[in-house]
C-alpha cells in the first residue's frame, strides 16, 4: 500500500483579486522506502505541496492520504500525532540552533516529545554516526560545514523514525559535491529504513539519485523530467 497518496489535490491562494493555483490537480503516490523527487523552478508549488503532505494545510480540493487514511478526516489529535510521529522535515536552511552541539540539535525533536536529554542523546547518537558525524558530536553548527549541518538536520528529522521524510530544497545551500553526498545519503536512508522520501528541488542532481522523478510546473505535475525546464541547469 502507498505510504503517501495525493489524489487530485488542488490548493489556491487568493491575494486581492488574484487567485494563484499553487497546486493544480496533482495526483501522486509514494511507496514505503521509495525516494521520489519533484523537480520544479521557484514558484512552481513545491513548498505548498509539502505542507499539504505534512498536514500543515488542507487542500481546497482532492485528498491527501497517509497509510490509506485521509488526513482531512483525522481528529485534531490524530493529525498532530501524524505530524509529530510519522513525518520528518528537512529544509534548505537547516534550522539548527547556534551554540548548541550537533548532538543537542539532533536531539531537539525528541525532547519535544517528552524524552529526557539522556534518552534523546542515546537515541540520536546512532543516527549522527550513520550520517558520518560520529566524530563531530560536540561541535556547534558554526564549526560544521554546510554539508555537515544538513546531515545534523537529517539525523534530527529521522531520530524518531518517521515513515515519511519531506525535504524542501535540502541541497539549496550546498555546493555540487556536498549536494551529491546529501542526496545519496537520503536515498540510502530511504532504502535502509523503508522511509518514504519526497524531495522537492530545483537541483538537477536529484535526477540521478531518485527512484522516480516528476516535474512540477505552475502547480502541474508531469511524469519524468521536463527537458526544457531542466536544460539550463544541466548545461
Ligand atoms: P515553490 O516552493 O516551488 O517556490 P510555493 O509553493 O512556495 O512554490 O508557491 C507556489 C505559488 O503560490 C507561487 O506563485 C507563490 O507566489 C504562491 N504562494 C505561496 N505561498 C503563498 C501565500 N501564503 N499567499 C499567496 N500566494 C502564495
Ligand atoms: Mg519553496
């Protein structure tokens, strides 16, 4: 069964007299352990689509389902449990706390769930080791490279073993070598832990690592890569 499924999803924003169809009739389903990339330029609806998948906003039309259950039909409590327990988020700008160690940063999400600091450290340490930061546990973000910071954020997102990882341009602040490493890591983690990864990006390197790629343009989803869109960044 699909982990995440979007059926004919529509989301618009009204600003004054203008209506923007940010997500326009999108259908998509992702299996457990599958790494799917949506490639689209700025303004194509990528972030909106992830917020819908995370249950952070409701669609104006269509349905978002997780494990066959419609998010819109969940109670407030079930919905917050979904967001807290099933979904991990990775952002372009990492969202790490300056001055806190890699270990504390990665433990943060667990602390919010009522875990003690010691328990949180114990759970998160293997994830930091897995992403290659076993020797960097006590370093604050300012002493980590951009690639390392993103790997701390990935460890944080996965620490409570969510079944869905949503990544919003996670390589947007990385050079191409670090981008490739982070993308390869996301792919490995998806396959190792049967986490479904939905990555949205305008980094064309994602094409090489994703199990499946779609193109998003003006809120419309198309299968595969739109060569015309991708060409400038591939050259
Ligand atoms: P992307 O992440 O691909 O850049 P977004 O999902 O942020 O795309 O935006 C898709 C479209 O919706 C854009 O045209 C954007 O200007 C518009 N948009 C996004 N958020 C809002 C908002 N809160 N209010 C009005 N328009 C918005
Ligand atoms: Mg965006």
